[in-house]
C-alpha cells in the first residue's frame, strides 16, 4: 500500500478496498446461481453502509438489501419460511 500511496494519496487503500470488494462480490454471486435459487446475504460490518463501499456491491443489492436492525434473525426466519413454502416455478 505504501508504494501506491507514494504514487497517489489514498491509492493504496483504494486498491485494498477494491480487492476486498472483489472477493465479497464473488461470494455473493456464489450464493445464487440459478433462477430458482434463493439465499440471504448478511454483510456484518458497518463499512458496508458507507456510500463508497456500498456502491461497489452488485446493483441489484441496492434496492433489495435493507439495512439490518436488531431483528435480523426474525427477518431471516420470515424470508426462508416464505421462500420454502411459496409457489415453485418449474423449468424444463
């Protein structure tokens, strides 16, 4: 990071954050591979609420991902209950 920061102020941190977010986005993508898949992605770090970091998340997460509150377990229970008992689509 020091070498990059010597080239341009903040470049080292930006590079590090970019590498980390690449791994986060790959992990998110692995959770859902098929149109009938469903998953809950819980990002448990206050940095994901920062605008600069949040904008690096997949675009669909911006509208689909509420900020968690103290009822995370209840919301996850409701989500999985709804997804496992709802109508299933059949693909051929």
